[in-house]
C-alpha cells in the first residue's frame, strides 16, 4: 500500500469485506490462494493475499508471487499491435493476408461433418481490426460447440498445443481451417490474439518476446513479466478441480514454451500488471515512459462492435463472468456501456478482461480506479470472480 484507503475515498472497514469473502472461498476450497491489488488516483489503497501458492509445500501467496495470467496476456499483445499502428506500419483495415499470406482466400464453414465440411469463399477478408475485436471468425478448440471447434481439435489443438510447434506453425494450421462465420459479422472468443502475435513478428521483424520486452515491459519497469518465470521458485502452482471437487495440481508446461502465445502465455505479478494498468489509466504513459498516445488508448477502449452492438447479443459465446449484457468490446478489452444492464456495480467506460486460471483486471477511468485479482485455478468459469469482486470493490468507495 502507498496510502491509507481513506485518502483516496475508500472505507477501510468496507474493504475488509473483500478479504473476508475471498478468504472464505479459499477455506472452502474454491481457490488455492489469491492476491488482490486495488489502486485509485495512482495510489495503492489495498493490497492483500490469502492462501497458498503451493498447497503440498505449504508455501503462501506473497506480494511477489508470480502467476500465469492466461488471457490477461491479450490486452498486452493488443497494446503492442497498436504501437506499430502508431508508427504507420499497418492500418486497422489492412487485410491480415497482406502480412500473413496464409490467410488469403479464406473459406467459411456451411455444413457437414469435420472430416468432410462444406465451405464457401469468405466474402470479406480478415482485417487487423477483426483480430483485435475477436470478430475474425476464428475459434478455440475447447468450446466443443461447433464443427469448426472439432476441426481445431483434429488439427492437434486439443488441450496443450502440439509439442514443438512455434507460433508461425500454429498460425499456418489455423489459417488452413474454415472460419466459423464471415469476418465482422459476429463475436467469438478465439486464437485471434495469437495471430496478432505472429503479425507483430512479421511486421516488426522481431520475435514476439523481444518485441513485448522492448516496447512494453522494459519501458514500464515490468521486470517480472514474460513467457518464462522470472524466478521459478515464486511461480504459483496451477490447479484444477478433481472429480470430487477438490483442487488437484496440474503438471506445469515447459519453462520455455515453443509457442510464444500472445493470447494466453504470459507470466506476471500483481505489481508488474499494476504498472501496465496505470499506463492505460494515464493515457499511455507511466513514470515518464510513453507506450501509446492518449488518443490511441481512448480509441482502443471504446466499443468497436458493429453498430455499437452489445457483446452478449452479438457474441457466439460470451463468458457470463465477464458480461451479463451492457458491455461492448474494444481493441483488446471488454468495455462497459450500460452499467444498469450489466447488473454489476461499475462505471460506463470501464474496461478490462480476465484469464482462464481465475485472474481478472479492470480499469475505471471515471473513478481513476484499477483492480487486479490473481489466482491459479483452472477453468475460471468454475469459480468466476468478476461480478462479486466488482460489487465488493465499488461498495467500499464512499467519497
């Protein structure tokens, strides 16, 4: 903490409700452990942790614990793409095939089984903005809701991605599969941000890990963030739920992955990700390091769905822990449009996202507020945190 909560409009007693609620969840076996950081007006007003980063070893969650942030990687990659945009290296309307030729002549699934699907030529090319908004027609294999999802699994993307395939090889496989729908016509959470990572590599001529380090992590002082743990001893163990509902450890992935996933591959800490959220809240700058222009951040964090569509209504699949309605989607973030419709305490213009292992963050420009919650229990849909965390944070604001 860098200031008393009351200095920035919080009630300490009401903030304590947050810790009691999530501590009770830990004791009930919902999470192995967690960390929470709340800041307002640039000051850290609440920093707490509870439970274990490794249950078997009895190691507690500490201030410097490292977490796999999964899809909280996506906003980072989206910001990186926009640094290239600001240099004039690409346009949001550019066909992705301009840089990744494997995406030329895409086809859209119409009918039939995965082994012999009927497809038609896409009427619209996948454009850069389609990738940033998850409207490209790509998907994820784990949905198990469509024939195209099944085709992703048949191509080797079932659970851990194919061993030994790097980002370029994975992107080539995805491009060879049909689209779920015409680009721009629907929203579907997908591998689109991984494709953006490959786009960054081709446009910049730099490996994704080096580009992120040079453009974001090093300028912002994010020394704990990358595709490998800065200190393996501080990395929290990943857990899932066994058949009896108890937490069971999941074998860790390789310390140096072949696939540099801009969609889900980063490891970070609460302190590091706080520096990233502060950069966003301050319009692209933090402690003298400017990553993006203020107009670019404002543009990214408005609703980019066609016609100002609601994410819940426009989306093929929307995670209820992120949006019950009332949100749109910007260039890498969900954006609150109607707080009353969302049925959560929040502010119009608030933006953020979550990750598969029970991680979540948001930035609220109206309240000058950022919130980061980190845990390591997969999948996040089993123990959603967004809604209850929102109501508990905002009830503690009393100014």
